[in-house]
C-alpha cells in the first residue's frame, strides 16, 4: 500500500535537485506515523531509493528524433525531449521539407527525419519543479555528434586517411637516402723544431 502511494506521489515529477523521477525502486524505512485530528490519514517519514534522470550541461546523450519542425528537431532522451535548433545540427544550412517532414542540408544533402537515432550534447537545461516540466537545449555541431550514420561515415573517413598516411610513411622508409659526405676539416700541423745547437763549455 505504501509503495503504491509513493509511486503515485513521486513517479513522473521533476525535482530541481534530483531531476526527473522515473521510478520508486525500494522503500528503505518507514518511520512512526503522525495523526492529525480531523484527518483520517497517517503521515510517515519515509526513506526510499528512486531512479532519476538528471541532465547536465555538456553531457552527451543518445536518443531518437520524435518530431521534426521548421525550426529544429525534438529528440527523446529518456523521459524528456530536447530541442536541437536547425542552426545547431551541423555547419550546413538546413531547411524544412513539409512533404517528407524532414530537415534537409543545402550543401551536404543530409536528412534528419522522425525515427533517426542521433547523438547530441546538452547545452542548456531548464527545470521548473513547480510546473513539473523541463526543457533541454541540444547541439550536434561538434565532431562525432549527429545522426549515427553520419558518425560512422566520419569514423570511416578518419580510418581511411590514417591508413593512407601510414602507407606513405612506409614508402618513405624504403626509399634510398642520398649519401651525404662527411664534413672534413684540415688542421695545420706545427712545423718540426730543429734541435738546439750544442754549446761548448
């Protein structure tokens, strides 16, 4: 009974200190109850374990695009959705295509649409405990962020350029190096001294 009451009271709320309370995991202790005259309920101090999601600025998160609009994409990160503004997707200019409900890159032709899996960095967190709501601002402009397919492409390009650099280095090691003559220096030898003449006594 107590567990049901605690679940109703705490699950789904947003607390400024704890973040989003996902579930009541375990009741550790229930204190002695208090009665208030005219009130049929009892009131207890309870110690419990809860599972929470507390987003922090600069944390990396992976989620699914759940909605695409003309100004950006909403990405589901566990119990909360974050907004990645069109200016924060990549360095490319993205425009909204209403027919396919997708954002399309002008230069790259890359597409963001509902259902895509993406990796983003949290750049803004706004939690209102009183209103039980939270907002997350996201960016995908940094290296190895964005749609997971794009990240795989970036990694493949990086590995390819590394292989090419290693092949060039190997070719440089096998080539014959031109011989450079040793520098020579000429030092003048002192002239031999003639023996001193013998003196007669």
